[in-house]
C-alpha cells in the first residue's frame, strides 16, 4: 500500500528555497519581498482551493468568499506556530496597531505569482499536493522566512506584512490564466 501522508514540512522547505532562489539576487534576498511572497502564495493557493473548477475571474479582480474568511485565520495561526517552534513569538492580536505597507515588498502580487506560480503548480502536481495543502506549506514557509529575516525586519512588522500578503493573495484573482488550467 502506498503512503499518502503529506509532508508539509518538506513542501514548506521546498517553497522557502524556491522563493529564495527565484527572488534572490547576487546580493541576497530582500526580506520583505520574500516574506510577502510566501504569504501571498499561501493566500493564492487557499483561494484556488475553494473556487469551483469552472470559475473564471479577470486577473487582479477582487474575489470574496466566505470559505476564505473561515479558513484564512488558520494559515495565520500556522505562520505563528511555525515562528513559535523556531523560537520566536508574536501575538497576532497585537498586529492591529502595526502600520505596514505591502509596498515594502519589491514585487506586486501579480509579479510574485508570475515568478513563483510555475514552481508551486509543478510541485503540487509532482507531489500530489492539493492547493489547500500547498497553502498550509506556504504559510509555514512564511513563518520560516520571518524567523530567518528577524535580524533585518522586526518580527511584528514581518508578521503584519505576512498577514497583509495572505489577505491580498486570498482575495485577488490570480494574474495568470494557467492557474485555471491545472484544476
């Protein structure tokens, strides 16, 4: 009998390495961009996991679903739990007073998707990972990146940035149509 257990940790490590490789420059990876990318992709994967396969939206258009509102907080909790396991902690309730702007990231949501979606979609296909599982793995990757970047970005600011990226990805139609071709 084949083992069908999904290793979210392995998937998170893959997404973490992919983000660093795809977004890095010879000088390194821009912390805000990498953290926002992981969170945005977690949101994008969550959104794609809840939309019916026949649904089509204009790229970049707002998409509001109750299921995203219900499942989204679990991804934020997963980021926080990852950060806690790595030795950091942030009370997500305290993020309300953090003034953060996704403009700190060097890429927009669309640019992030254009650079990363083929890696995410290929990994999901090859590893038989559902979009919902990929959303969880990317949330874990965001927590890993927040921890790794704590010397250059305040952890509260990084969590607030990740929260904004998660919401943006989960409530915006993907910018490339091939998202709809793989479901």
